[in-house]
């Protein structure tokens, strides 16, 4: 890959948990995906694991990691990802959002959580691309799409915009499935795939009511919410959307999509 300032795609990916790195298939899928992309000038990422209002910008110099998980083997807490910060990108984000009336705050000691670094380790293992993580300031799909629209011009500067969540996410309900893929996960994944393919944004915005098993697939909606930032950033190219990764991991749909 070579540095480019061409218009970058916008992605929504299912980020898994730290054991994703040990899966026999998923790391290779993420690596193959990134190999097909133009090399970004920077990555702007919003993760399901950082909710903060007003919208916050994380660290822009050195990027510490936030090991925001409990009870895992020790080696998962030894993972490093020393990507450079992105102060110039942060300045552009402030300008775009504040100029459109969206308040922005800075939390300079907030590093990359596992929704950010787990997939980035697999996609850009050299950790040589500047990264900026921003918070989810709300879970309202309409408002998140509006934020994505405001950030869309960054794509013309070579910035790869990533919404990082999980296409289905109900860990409590998984305890009652006996280790298989639950019906609610399959049903929601199929519905979501068809809605994305049909560009049915109205249905997606109201997914809690319009989808089968929506409230089982997402009893709390933070893992689906980053999709709407991606959709806003790619609103002019929804017809170009495609699923790059599908299937299930520990019962959850790992569907991941690309626009542009």
C-alpha cells in the first residue's frame, strides 16, 4: 500500500473481543480486507466502547491502550499497538463539527479501547498510520448519521472512517444457547443484511421496532450505533455498499460492511 489522498471508503466492522486474535479465520479476513484498501493518511474510529457527551476526541500524541475487559488470560493485557496520534486530524474534526454546531471536547489521556485496537492490530499491524478515536456522544441513530455527514469531507483527505461495533450483541442471552448460534442472531443478521442491501435507511434507523428480534440482538444499542456514523459518512454512496465479512463468532454476527 502507498500513501494516498484519494477518497477513502467508510467502514463498519464487528470488532470481536480480545480472543479474536486467536481465531483461525477472522484475523485473516480483516488482514485481507485492509490489503484491498488504499493506504489511509489517518484512521478516524468511533467504538461502541466509548460513550461520552459532548463528543470527545481521545489522545492525539501517544496512544495508550484501554484494556476495558475483565477476566481474560494475562496475555491479552500485554497486547501493544503504538500507532502515532493524529493531531492534524483532530484539528480537522474540531473544525468540521464545531462549524456545524456540534460541541467537541478533548480528553487527551483517553487511549484506544479494544473496539479500536483489536481490529487495528489485524488490519494495520505495523501501527504506522495515525489514529484518532472519538466518542459516541449519543445512541440516537439520526443524530449519529448527522455526525457522520459532517465528518464525510475527511474521506477526501484520505481519512479512513471506521464505525466499530458488533452486528449482534447480547452476551447475557448467549448463556442460554448451549454454544450454538441463536435464532435471534441469525434473524437480525439476515434482516440487517437485506436492509443494507436495499438501502432501507428508514428501517435501519428504527431497527429496534422494524427488525425481527431487534431487542434481543441489541438489548442495549451501543454496538449497532457506530453503523450510523458510517452510513452518514457514506450517504452519497449507499448503493456501493457491500458486506466484506459475514458469519458468526461465538454466536454473534460479525457482519462488516464497506462503502466506497
